[in-house]
C-alpha cells in the first residue's frame, strides 16, 4: 500500500471521508511499518489491539455526524503523557510497572475526536536531555543518515521518538512536550514541523512533570496545516490545571493565511553567536530573503538578556525538577528497591532513587537541590527568577513595537552522532538548546519548520517566535515559509527489516 506513505492529517481525512481508504487499512499499514522499523527504537510501547478496535469503530461512524475531527487518524504520543490502562514510564526505571487509571487532558481530547492510538514514543528520561540517550529503553535513532558517515545520529530530545516516528512515516503525527526546546529541536533534526504553544494554551494535567513553569504539550507533524489542526483540538482551559488559561481558541486551520505583506519580522542580533556554522547562517539569510520576497519587512531587533537564557534555565528547570521528582520514593507506585530485613524507610528512599533514576536525572536533581538550599536560594534561584523577567520583558518590548514574529535558526547544528556528546561533556549538550530555551522562559509560542539541508544532506530548521497567544501569527508565517521553501526531502529507508 505504497499510496498510504507520506499522508498528512488533512489528506487522510479527505480520503477517509470519500471512502478511498478505511481507518482499518490505514491503521494496519502503520502497525506493519512500526513492526518493520524496530531498528529506530522510536516506539517504547505499541497498542495494536486497542488501535484496531478504535479503527473498526471509526469505520462504523466515519459517515455519521457524530464522528470526531480526527476520526480514523492513527497517531502516537510521547511516553510522558499518562494514558489510562496503558503503561506510562517517562522512559525511567523508577516508574517501572506504572499503569495510570486516568488519562491526560491532551490525550483525552485526541481520543474524544476519534484519533487512533498506535502506542507510546521513546524519549529522554523525564524529558531531561537533548539526544534521547538518557532513556531506559535505549536511544531512538534518527532515520536520516549523513552523507559523510553511516553512523547513527541522534533524533534530538527529549521528544526524539516523536520526531523520528513522523520523519520515518511510522504514524501521521505525534504529540510531544517542550520544556526548553524538546519539540522544536528534534523536529529540526528530523526534517518535520514542531510547534510549542504559549504556556497555558494547553493543559498540563496528566503530563508527568519535569519543570512545571516551563512544560508545554505540542504537536509534531509533517505540515504546518496539520499542526494547526492538532493545536485546535488540544488547546483550551482545563479546571484541573491552574496554569491553563481561560483564553478563546481560534480556528487555526481555517485562519491560515500566507499573505505576509506589511508584516514585520524581527531578527535578533544576539542569536548570531560565535562559531555559528556557515550553513546555519546561510539558512537564516535564505529565510530572511524568502520573507522579503513575500512582502514582509525585515527589522533588526535586540534581545539583550538572551545571553543569560541557558544559565537561567539550568538553574530554574533543575530546581523545579528536584521538587517534582521528590514524589518518586518507591512506596506508592513504580520501582521499589530490595532491602535487607532490618532496612529502614530512609534506606528504601535512598536506594530506590539511586537505582531508579539515571545519571542525567540525578545530576539535575542535585543541581536543583543545591540552588534551592539555604545560603544559595537567594544567590541562584531568586536571581534566576529576576533574569527570567528581564528575558520576558525583552520579547514583550519587541512585540509591542510592532514586530509580528521573530525569525531565528532552530538549532546551532544539524543532528549529531549518538554518543558524541553525552558522555564526554554534558554541558556541550546543553548548548544545543541555545536558540529554543528563551521562548520557554518567556512562555511564548514557537514553531520549527524544515527549510534546507546541511552540506552532508541532513535537515535544518528555522524557528519562528510569536507574542503570547500569537500562535496564529507564527502559523501563518510558517505556512508561507513552508510553501516557498518547498522542503520535500525524505530519509532513505535504511532501517526496514
């Protein structure tokens, strides 16, 4: 069924409604592809029985007025979303055997619209990582290969499995989370579209927390239109999440508009960092020219506190993580260490957490505990909160001066080889988020669109940042870039068994 490859959500919905394909055919096609693509390790759990049952139901209601907006669309979700009666582990040993009896708000909205669940996707442990190498399941593999080497590449992180699955056509779309770039960076590395909504646009209820003031769910898709479709569905206020906003949700898909005449696109000088590879600078220049040709005005702007984003993030995020992960103690659920008969409860906590958490998670817990401790709280944590406000203020001033969207590279490089950074220098890995972290600190929406290839044939992405609640603005600009850039490259299917 070669004709089913490369389908988008919008195209699939048309085919299903016209009767050219059935939901069951579509679901079986993707389940077979997942089964023959285990080398990529993108999925940590498949749910074929559930998927086929859902597909059969979709075929019964596909012509009815009761069908959902995603009726018959097979998707998969990151292992960080709690899914009722399905194993949810956040790629960590410490949640071994955890099966929630409730559903996250985001995934509940998907299933209510008759989306079909193919399974759960690999990720960095507790979403802490930029390469998918901290996962208890082992790393997911990028489906792209460099023309320079045949070595396996990272799919990025933490939503590495989500991006790899879309790029390899193992499902039509996926759902990820973004705390410091965890949707956009893997989207760029895999040549797909990744959208991080404004903080508060989507409910965080039922998402296993990393850093509560930064985490946000979002779609990874093949097209900008598909991102708009999914954003419509997952957005909205949720009384179970006090951080979700009581904001009206536009019809993002119907409002897509590629007319950029008169739009002002900001170019922040601070994003031109030292040692930026020539191909990244060229990609950025090409993006500017493309927008100029579309009638937009390119405006140089300054975001002076951007340079403090990474150190600010790596104070605040570990601090919140150390608090959120304190609940994993081996008593109520998940992994529990074995103790001698005379062992004490404190020994249980210590050994369980030592054995259950991976090195990167333990590193961040210790950093977070340190910056929150007496004597350092004022010096680090409180100071980081003040700098975060300054970073947010920089963005607000730019948008209040008439800037419609900000254009930057998504990442400082294409995908790199697995094992090339994580063991030798973890700090170098953190630098991979240099262009994405500021938007999380400011709570702004941002999207990555594939627009070119590196000199060795790997995908590169451009990022658009919008004002708070300005998802429509960046979707429209991204829609025009997508159309004009014409990125239609696909990885060679080397991974098929």
